[in-house]
C-alpha cells in the first residue's frame, strides 16, 4: 500500500521553542523585573527538569532545560547591565 497525500509539514515543539526569544521562552515581558523573571524561570524548570520526567522524555527535557537556562542567563545579564 502506498501512502498518498501525506503532509510532511511536521514541526516539533522543540523547533518551535528554539525559534522563540528568551523572553517568550520564559513567558515574561521586556519590562519584567528580575524577581518576575526568576519566578517564571523556576516554574518552567519545574515542568521540564530531566529529573522530573520519565525516560521517554529525557532527551527533550534536557534540550528544553538548556534553552531555558541560556534564556535566563541572557535576560539576567541584560537586566544587570541596564542598572
């Protein structure tokens, strides 16, 4: 049996997250305070941390955690330089 008209426009959630800005990944705005950024970061890390997920999602969780860590560091650096 041949497959016909199969859509190959699949876009993974990880690819979508990679295209987001640091602020979008954490769900904060550009005028957020450092405390708001920390709170948002902790909430996201609690969801995606590799220790809290099963073996099936381990690779995905590690990648998302790396992206969240870099996003947090970027925003923290920008806020500290703005002072």
